[in-house]
């Protein structure tokens, strides 16, 4: 037996619970407080009430204390036969588990183990009836032995709970009935309001949104949606919604039957789908996520069916808690579903009608005539753009105040009244086909011819309900017919006046159908004769045999659709004269694209051919290359001279083929010249053209002038190409000679100035100056004489130079000996300096040496030595005087030393020469001159030449101005009989 304090404590608990049960009408509040009180009374602070739900298949944790939020109000347990809870309810008495670790009788729920429960006691709760409500379960986290007093207290507590729960359930049921009545009343108002709105004309989207709002009100849902079935794709399209997360609404915008959503499954099975708990819904992951994103825990989807039973859409309601309506909870919702199905069906029918009308209107737009469907008032119900062009007001002329725009006439030319217009007659039941020609005046005052055809429309009883009118714009055809008649008249007049033959043949039999008078003048045959019999055969007989095949082939090409121009000759029957004709034949095609007629223009070009023949003979007789071209630079003809020179035939040169004869580097300039030619009216350029025989490119001056017609338009170009290669060579030669003359003149003036200064300084008086200066000028004159006789590629040879100088001194005699290879060519710029050096040596030899003494002898030798420094060969020159009487030792030398200065200073400075002296004085005087140069094949002595030509140039090297070179051998210069042994170096370069 419990102690008095515990008993008092438990009695207080029962008293407190009784007071709460009297005050409160909230079952959840009472059950939660009951758990708190009993847990405190037993000292466990954990207790819960499990309610039987699902028809006795589950236990739901309805209230509790000491438990997590995911347990109370959420957790459901199956009522299995191995659970202590089921046993306690079935047995009607408490079940105690002192320690679940040793419990073998029953299966302990997993959530108790996870919560660390060790001991618990189950006490069944019964409401009057008696009827089992559920279980009062007290839990302990430590081993606990619940004694009889504990069990008795719990039984008493459960016995009190039963009536309290029953009272509150009855009260809840009464409130539910009242709420149901209010809900039904509100639902009826909602349905009445929605029905009234559906009858009127409203935007479909507004109506769909009102239906969604009404569905949420009728089912007490937190969210709702309506969808329409798209038959072609078999998918549901979301029309309106409320209570969805935007991403969920986007996800459900289109739903297929095979998706994992409630509406998809309802569409698949064709019945309402109810999902009271989304946690137990086995939908696709994406759909479950969409529900979770919108916080939806339960849903129902109902198919919307038309009167024929076809599903036309879907309406769904969603709750944020777990909810399942009773079957009668859908009765007002189903009425709304019926109204929604009608609305969707009506909108779909209207859409189909609009599509049909749109297709009809689109079909009307594709026809080339104006089409209008007219009602009995004369208004156009449906019409295309072309119809509205003629009927801008949409009313037929007989009913339109602006009907005066239309006019028509009867067979007698009398103007019709509007009541007799075609549409007015059709509205009276007449059929006007193929139509009446009428004249329409548009708003701009332009008169347009049209054909108006119309037929009446009738209902099932045969009564006229309107008309269909077709308006064909025949203005162009009518004007064209008038223009054709005028054109034919002008053509007849033109043909009568034309000097050319105009004719038309039948394309099948090739018989002439029309000939102009010019035929008689050209052919010498009357038109009556020409048109008689088989006139095609007769025409061929007029053509000379050589040209008949060409004419037949041309006619055959025209029959195939080509336009052909050909020249041929005929023999006139009247006088036997041969006439050249040029026919331009062309096909005349019918509407089906077939060649039915052949037209032609025949031009007598006999005189033109004769003129062309004379011109061609003239052009072929001139030496220039002659050609003709069109405005783009495409050649149309080239003379035989061109073909002979370039090797290109006239066909190969045609178009831009002539460019192949031009040098590749000049083709761009030629194209550029042609591009600018139309602007300037002339073409001029110099370019290189290949000579086929020698494969040499020669320079030609090409000029062309434009040939224009009376309007100033360029018809063609006539051009010539003249060989200017030799002239260009002469001009180049002249330019070189002028430059050479200028160069030599400057050099010569400088030499003369230097000679005058040096001679004046070495002369004692004017006579002596005159004599010396005159000799030196004569030496220069001889050199210039040698140079002036040379052509561009010739050179003065060493042997010519030395022989010329000695001949001037009368030194070519028995006392003079010359030995060395002939033909060693010298650069012109070196000849002058070298000649002056030889002049000084020869002058000294005459005055003081071998050429001035009877017993004296002069020997000059020269040779080519192997390459030395720089890899170039040397020209060695030895000047040897022997048998010369020498002055006594110590005698003062004669002369001023100008020759010595020339040899020792001028040659090394100007020519890079090297001069040496032997340093001995004897009767055998010697001067040695050595020169070096790059001797090529063409720079060898003439005895070794491989061919003439070449350019021999001498240029001073880097030793020019070297004072050491200038001072070498200074004392070895021949003065007044002293012996001299001089050497010099002369670099020589050749250009081959």
C-alpha cells in the first residue's frame, strides 16, 4: 500500500485533471496535460496517449510529454499481434514491462529503444460503449517495477480519461456538424457565385483562378489547381493554381500520365486519387520533392469529364497537414468539377471554332482572289485582304452608302443599278457564275476592273442565309489585252517600216506565219511566194549549201528554248547575188512553258561584212598586234600577228586568256589599267609579252580606244600592242652614255686642273709650261679617243693602251720590246690614270732614257700572277730601260718630279696600287707596276676568253690614302737618268 504522501499526491493529480477536463474543450490539450500529470505522479516525466486509427490497424501518438516533436502528433505504429499495446487493448487490462532488455513476450517498438526507454506500462483507455480508444503508456528510462498501486492508479486515471474523451469527441462531432452545415451553406454560395460567373463572358484565366479558389474553399484545402488535357500530347497543362511554391508550379506546368504525381496517376486510371499521407506516397523523386517544396502532406486529384465521358482536365486540392475527406465531403467539389469540365469543354470548342475560322481565313488569304462570306445584312462575316481591298467597309455595294464606287453595264451598255449587282442578286437566291465584269474606283481615284462571282448559302430547310462572293482583279489582264492590241498594231507598223526582216514561225512545223515587207527587198522574193508551200524548205534552198547545216542547227536550238544568233549567206533568186544575213532567233513560250512559236529578226550585213573584210586585211597587214575587247577587258578577237608572236590562238586569247602571254609581274598592272579604262575612255600601258619562238619576254606598248554608240555607251575597244623593246634598250643605253659622259667630263676637268697645277709648279717659264702641258693634254686626248670608240660592253685592253702611248712617242721601233698576253681589259675609269703614268714614263724615257739615246732599249712586259692577298690575281707590269748613259754620281736630277709623284702617290691613292723600286742605279733602268683584281672568265686576257662581253671595273681598296703606301718607293722614281724600280697594286673587279 502506498504511503499517505504518495496517495495525497495522486489524489491531487486526479483532482487537477478533473478541473481541466471541466474547463477545456480541446482534446489535445487535455490529453497532453493528462500525460504530464501522470508522468509526474509516477516520477517518470514521460507518458503518451496512443489513439487507434485506420479502422484498428494503427496506433497514432496523439499526445505526450518528454518526447521529441517528430514522435508526438506524427508517429504511427502498426497494431501487430506481437505488440504489448495490441495485447493490452485486446485483453482489456494493463501490460507491464519491467526491463525491455529481458522482454520476451512482445516486440518492443524501435523508437522506444532509440529513446533509451527501459521500462513501461500500458493501460487501455475505453470510452462508453464500451469502445477501445487507445493506450495510456507511461515510460521510464531506468528499470522500474510498477506495483499494484501504480497499476490501480493508472486504471483509475484511464477510467476517468474515457468519459472525458467521449464527451469531447461528441462535442467535436457536434461542432463538426455545425461546421459542415456552415461549410455546405458557404459551398452552395460559392457554387452559385461561380455558376453565375461561368455563364457570362470573362477571360478564361480569370474563371480558372476563381474555380481554383472555390475548390480550396469547398474542400478546406491549403492549395488547389486545375489542369486541362492536351489531346495531341496526352499531357495535362496547368491552367491556374494557388498555395504552390513557384518552382513546384513550374515543375507541374505539364504533367504526363506516367509521372509520379497524384494528377498523373488519376489521369492514368481515370478515377479520383486520394493520398492522405505524402510520407507513404511512392511517387517519383522529383514529384515528391515538388510536394515537399510546397509543404504538401496530403492531396486528392479528380478527373474532369465532359458529357461524352472523355477526360478533359484535372482538378486537385492539397493540404499542408495529413487529411482525408469522407466520401460525402466531395459532393460540392464534384459539382464544381462538373462545372469546370463544362467550362473547359466550352473553351476548347471555342478554340476549335477559332482555329477553324483562322484556317478558313488563312485559306482565303492563299487564293489570288477576294473571298467573303456575307450574311443577309450584306456584312462580311469572314473575308480575306483582297476582298477588303475592294470592300473596305465590309458591306456589299447594294447595302453600302458608298456603293457608287462600283459600276457595271449590261449587254446593251446600260449602267446597272445596285440592286442588280451580283451579291444583291445572290441574297435573293440567284447564282452569278462565272461572274460579272465591274469597274471599281478606289479611294485614290484609280479605276480597277474586276470580275464578281457569287452564290447563295442555304440552311437545312433551303432558306437563303447569306452568300459567298469572289472578286477577281482582272485589271492587269484587261489592260494587258488592250496593251497587246496596241502593241500588235505598233509591231505591225514597226515591221512595215523596218529595214530588217521580222518573222514568226510555227515551232512544230517551222512554217512562217508572218513576214515583214523588208523580206522582199533583202531576199528578192515576194512575201506571197515565200509563204507558199513548204516555206521552211524553200527558205533552206535560198541558203548556200555551205551554210545550211548551221541554219538548221540554229533553228533546232531555238526549238529547245535557246536564243541564237547566227550568220549565213543566201543567193537571191532575182539576180543571183550573194547576201550576208544575221538572224537573231528566239523562242516564244506559252503559259505552260512550251515553245510554240519561233520569232526572229534578220539583218542584212553584206555591206558590213565587206567593210570588216577590208578592215581585217588592213589590220593583218600592219606590224602591230591588233585586238578587240569588250568593256571588261575580255578579248573578242585577235589578229594573226598576235597568234604568230605569242603562240596563242584566237580562241585561247579570248576572254582573259590573253593575260597568259603577259609576264606574271605585269598582269596585275594590266588588270588595273582595264579597271580604270572605262572611266578615262582610253587604255595605255607598257608590259612584257612572251615571244613563243624564243621564249623571251619583250616590252610592248599597249594602247586602246573605246568605240561608243550614239548614246555615248562603250560598245567595244580597239587596241594595238607595239614592240618597244629595242627602243627601251636604246633609251637605257642613251641614259647610261649620258651618265658616263657626265662622269667622264667631271673627271677629265679634274685631271686637266690637276695637270695644269702640277705642270705650272714644275715649269720654269711659260714656253716650258706650254710644251709640257701640251704633251700631257695630247696623252689625255689619246686616251679619250680610245674610250670614245668603245661600245657599252667594250673595254680598252692593256696592249692597246701601251702601244698607243709609245706610238705617240715614236717609240714603236727597234729599240722597243713589248711582251705579254693580249686582251687584258681595263675598266674605263682606270685607263685615264694608268695612261698618264705611262705617258710620264715614256716622256722621261724620251728625254733622259732609252727612247732618247741611240744605244738605249726599252722593254715592257706584263703578266697575270696567281692570287695573293684577298684571293684576287695580280697584273704585273715591268718597265725596263737598258743601254742608257747615266750622269755622274751626285749630279742634280733634271725635271720637276711630277711623273714620280703620279706613280708614287696617284696610283696608290686612286687605284689602290702597289709601287716598288729595286734601289739600284745602273744603265738598266726598271719600273715595276703590279695590279690585282677579281678576274672572271670574261675578264681574262683575250687569248683565254670564253666569250666577249662583261663589265670590267676597277675600284680603289681600303688602302686608299694610306700614307705608308704613298711614301713607299718615293726615292725610286726615275728622275733625270736615275734608275727606278717601282711596283704598284691595282684592284680589278669584273661584272659578268
